[in-house]
């Protein structure tokens, strides 16, 4: 597979020319992340989430810390059911809200039976230590390529705010191959993580892992 990174010769400005497979990273017109202008209304539509306790694996893939989850966590949107595959983190945040960049952003990656992706994004402000992150952060593999069973598994429901609205728009994977047609839903209510939790993440990843903001090219944030 082709190497890519967050800076230098294999950084975001070069992704599109590293291989034909990544060409959308430079030619795509519906790329992520974006700066969300909140004046364009938030979506109040129903988002039906279900959670199922189950085994989780925590992995250091060199680009992020990713938690792979077992079946049973679903999101239903417009009569389509998506199943949670994994969630992972970016620091600082990739998406911005009214030009504000947050120190941490979690991406919950859901997929439907046809392979279509929907990503639910949760921002974190720096503040109180996050009790849900605490156990996982203790078990974060420091070596690239390492995976460990996460015990106890993270309580995903407890990580998310109890009530929220979200900004919805069409976008892409924020990493190569930058595939489009991804439904993005960015929650408008941030969680918190401590300065120590944020810096531990960056030191394990060794670098920041946010792709620069991409142009909206006329895309609207759906109401
Ligand atoms: S992100 O949320 O835009 N940062 C993002 C970036 C890459 C992926 C997912 C989300 N990769 C995809 C793979 C699929 C896989 C899916 C779920 O993750 O391209 O093959 O099924 O793990
Ligand atoms: Zn991501």
C-alpha cells in the first residue's frame, strides 16, 4: 500500500498525486473536512442510535488511535440502518464550526449493507478529564501497528451527549483515498477532555493528524 502522512512529501497537499487511487484527494469537489457555518441551520431531524455492549479492540494504526467495535451499534437515518464499524480520533479537530477548531474530534464510522458510509463527529473542548476516555487512554498502544483488547470496552452512549442537534452535509473520507458520498453529521454539543488526555494522544501519534479544511464548493449544510 502507498504511504501517506500529515506533513512533508507525503502530506495532504501531495495525497492526490501519490497514486491514481488517491486522485480524489486533489480533484474531488465534495471533500472533508469543512468549516461549518452554523448560521446555516442545524438539523433537528431524528437520529436513532442503538448501542450494544460488546468486545472492542484499540489499535495504533500510525495515523490515529482507532477502536474497532463488534456488531450491534446502529444509526438509522432516512429509513437506512448503518452499523458502527470503528471510531477514532483527530487532534486538533478536522471540521471547524464558525472557524473554531477544537483540540480533539472523534469520528464514529458507520456503514450500511451497500457499503455507504456515515460519520458521526463529536468535538471535544479542553476542560474536565473525560471519564469515558480515561480507561481507553491507559491502554492506548504506543507502537504503530499494535492492537490490544480494550477492557472494559468503552461505553459509547456515555461518551455522546444525551441530547444534541447536528450539522449534516455530504463529504468524503478525510484520509486517502478521500472517497466521496460520505454522510457527515457533526454534533453541535462538544464533550470535554483534559489537557493531559489531549497531549497524551498527540504524543502517542507523534504528530497532529488533521487534514486541512476543504472548500464547500456550494455544498449546503442540510436543515
Ligand atoms: S474519516 O472518518 O473520514 N477520518 C475516515 C477515514 C477513513 C476511513 C473511514 C473514515 N476508512 C474506511 C475504509 C473502509 C472501511 C471503513 C470502516 O473505514 O476506507 O474500507 O470499511 O472501517
Ligand atoms: Zn476521522
